[in-house]
């Protein structure tokens, strides 16, 4: 196993959120997670994929003449 498993606290720190946000992602099954006994771990690639999927690219603005 090469993927690092992160705690909910570590994921919250990576995302710059409170612990409640990754817990909600887990509860709503919006992110991949692993149950280790009663502990929950999130693979680092799952966090990276979540961020990549939810990244919004800026829109190029076109400046034209104002009528």
C-alpha cells in the first residue's frame, strides 16, 4: 500500500476547514474513505482528487467596446 492514509483532522488542515467538513463528506459518501476498526482514514489521493474535481478555473474576460 503506497497511498498515505490521513486522519479527519489532517484532511481538515489540508483543506483549511474545520473537522466538520471532512466528516460531512464522509457521511454523505462524497469522498473515498477507509474504515480501520472504528477509525476512519482518507487516502491522500482521494483528497487530491476531491480538490481537483471541485476546482473552478477562471473565465477569460473579453473586453469589447461599451455601447
